[in-house]
């Protein structure tokens, strides 16, 4: 019985649902870091630090990068359409 629990605990798919991390930095921040390494300047450094800080805040709030992007996109669409999202094709909106 105890042997079966050990085999399940050592399963290779155990952490596959976790978001990818590079040490303590989210892996989605790798692109701004690589950009900064390719073109070393203060603006690209600020971009990399801002991306890391933003993704850290998003992770602290309980989201991962993809779900935060989708939530922000949904919020932006609702804000631009004043809360109304119509499921009607565009040509039907102009008919009186």
C-alpha cells in the first residue's frame, strides 16, 4: 500500500499543470529579458523590469499570464461596448 503512494508521488506528470517558471520569474517574461540582452539600453531594461513586475503582480493575484490577458481583454471589450455585447451580425444592426 505505501509503495503505491510513493509511485504516484513520483509520477512524471505531477507538475505539468503549473505555469512555466525560470527560477522565480515567470517564463513569459523571457522575451523582454532576451530583448534587453540583445539590445542593452535603459529603455529595454525598463521594459524587462516592468514585464517582470507586472507578471509578478498578476501571479500574486492568482492568475497566470494567459488568463490575465483574457480577463483584461474581456474587461476592455465590455468597457468599449458599454457593457453590451451583441450576438447579432453587423448587417442586422443597421436595419430599422
